[in-house]
């Protein structure tokens, strides 16, 4: 590869500044696309490529237009380049808008998905984290039974956002969670550091308090020496459920609403989704088999206790973020 050819580098950058794609540059210069991309990325990231082309087409945007592009994105990081181009009535290609954003350290990425937090949600998350700052894995968190319901879909889709590197979970770059799919099932899972991963349960009927008591809580009853973690879903807060737990003296964590980033079982769900993607089940029964097999594989091969050992870090990060979302 002609990486040391200064003239070639100049040509790559000149063509890039003329809004040519990496593929076009590679074909025109008879080089690989990765070679073109290497020098373009060097040029964009740290200006370490000190071989700017001195000639070529005049820049199609003025400094004030470049600043307007950035200001548009600061106000709404979800706004696509095509809309920025149209709103500012720019006399350039849409690709130029994307290039200006890249030069500013922004790249179009799939947005992280989190539910919206109210001020009350944030304050309760912060209070919870402050209450459990001194808990460690050995004496506390390994004796918590983490539980959750999860919906698996046959497919889903993401949304792109302009954001700088390393800021995936900043709240201004997170969109409200949306899911879609032709086939879906609801499941319930539980695990603890002390007991491991329990059997996955398929919620194949209407999920209400009675169903929870009949199918899930008997397993919890077998783990009554553990502290139960379940979220603030209405079913969990139902009077019948609370009475059932009180009658058996089962301790329950005062879990704050909208806090999946605090629940390490979310890591299990994410791992299961990676194992089950692109499987294209035709019906719910096939999807259940795929999800259950993935869960059982994880029970045998995954070092799932590492997720629970992260609890002190999760708690500390919520305090640092004053109750807002964390990277977990």
C-alpha cells in the first residue's frame, strides 16, 4: 500500500474535500477503500495529515454557514443532514453538511434507547443510589435476586443521531424506546450471584398479579433467603403481590422506577438478543425455542456474576450523574 506517497495523500484529501466518496476516491486512484478511509480519518480526527491540497475547488460553505450547521445540530442532535441542508438553504451537497459535522467530531450513530426520566424519577434514582453506596458484592449484592420481564422480537430497528465519540449515553443523545416486530414473546428471568441463573419462563398468557403469584413467585419463595429485586411495574405493586411477599417475610429492595441501567439482568437480555438475532422465527413457539436455547447456553458458558459485581460501579455512576442515565 502506498501509504508514504505524499502526493497520493494530497490527492485523497483534495478529492474528499471536493465531496467525493471513499469508493469514488479509491476507484479513481486505484487504491483500496480502506487506504482512502485511513487518510481521510487521520485528516478528520487530529489534522495529523499535514499535506492539505493547495489548489482545487473553492469551499462551498462559508465559516458562518459551518457554524450554523453545528448550531443546528447542537439544538437538535437528531436532525438529519438532509433537513439541516434544507432549513439553511445551503448551496452545496448534503454530503458537505455531513463532512462539516465530521470535521467537528460528530458522526451519525445509532442512538441509545432509554425511557424519559421525570424530575421525580431522577430524584428517586439518586436517593436510591446514595442509600446503597456502601454495599459491596461479597456482603450484599450477591444475595440479591434480580428479576425482570423482557419482550423479544423477531427484528427491530434503530435511529441515528449526530453525537461525538464517547457520549453514547449522554441524555441529550438518547431517544425514547420503541420496539417493533412481526413476532414477539414475553419472558421472565431471574438470577443472583449466590444461586446463579434460574430457568427462563415464557409468559404465554395474560400477565397480571394472579399470573405473577402463580408462576413467578413460587420460584422466589424457594429463594426467600435472598433479597428480591423487581421493578415498579403495576403488577409488582399490586396489593395481592405485596401481601404474598409480606406473608413470607421476603425482603424487597426499594427499587426506583425507570432504572434498567441499575439492573444487571439487562446485560443478560442484551447478550441473549445478540445470540438470537437474525434467526427469523415464523411463530411464537419458534421464537421461544430460540430464546430459551440462548438463555440455557448463557447459563452454562457466561460469566454472568461479573454483571452483578458491577453494581457498586453502577450505583456510584448514578450518584455522579445526579440521578440521570448511566452508560449501563
